[in-house]
């Protein structure tokens, strides 16, 4: 949802995921941009599959073309590039001011700094922090928690505490046994920007079809139209050439 908001506010985004292929990342992002009302649900018996119509997919793709750069893990591996160098290149050449790195452990595997795992984690985080300052950018680094630890502990991240010391803001996101399956909880356990933290957490709604997270008291957040559908919602629609009947 943060990527969606960044795109809607005109920021160029660099997205790297070591967990998903490029096509899966785009599908997840497109569903969030589309909203529940534009998602097609196919029942497969024990589970549902969510997708978009070709028209909606093309509308979204055209909207964020040259603004969202989804980096494919296989490209990094095949070219043996340092991921941090790739990120900085996109920040310099394409003006990316929102960077999502998912996640820390896969990121350090694609860098050539340090030898020890914890050393590499620290060096990667230090360089990302420097880039955020240098280019006045927001770099969102996802780091998985240690299993079996408290939900709101800042030292709950895999590796050295130096990693969390480098962060300007630390947010935790997930679900627990105290909330419904359709809910998520967000906590802010460190905040150098405003100093305001929320250790108890805020309960948010979650829509499985669109993958949207929204305020619990604003259910319309799952269906609210994105900016890329402004013309469509006004009655105008881009029709592919092969569908023009004359």
C-alpha cells in the first residue's frame, strides 16, 4: 500500500523482492491499485484465485509505466551485479525516491561487501541509510523477525541491533491470535521523524482479494478507486486497437 500511495503522489519507485518473481510482484501491486470492486474472483474449490481483466491490467500498466521499476532477481544473479549499485543507479538516473527492498536477507546475498553474515547486514543497512540521506529518499527495508520473540521489540530483527539503530522509523506489521483473519496490526516502535510511537498497535482492515490494508473504520478503503482510473470512472475508457469495432 505504501508503493501505491507513492505512485499516486507522483514518486518514482524502485521495487526489489527476493521472495517473488517480477510478475508476482506486479500482480500484487496491480490488485492493490485496482481495489476489490475491480478484482475478478475465481473459485477453485478450497481456495480462490484473484485476477484483473485485461483492460484494467493495461490501464494500470500504462499509468505507472516509467514510474515503477520492478527489479527481477534473476537479472541480478545472471549479471552478477551488486544490488546496492543497481538501486543507486535507479535513484540517480530515474529519480526513484521510494525504494522497497524485500528483504534484508536476500539483499545481502546479492552484495559483495563483508564476509560475515552480520557484518554484511550492517554494511548493507549503512549504505542504504546513506543513500536515503544523499538522495532525500524513503527506503523501506523489510526484515523478518526472530521466531518466538515479542511483537514490538526493536531488537527482534534478525542480526545485529546496529541494523535497527540505523533506521529512522521502525514499523512492525502482521497478525496475531487476538485479531480476526481479516485484520492486521501495525505498530511504530521507533520514530525519529516526529518522535511519536505506538507500541500498542493500530488494528487495520485487510482485504484478501485486493491485498489492500485500510483503516478499520473505513471499509471503503478496500474499494476506493485509484487515481489511474480517473478517466474510466468519468465515463472514458482506453480501448485496445483490436477491440475497436470500426
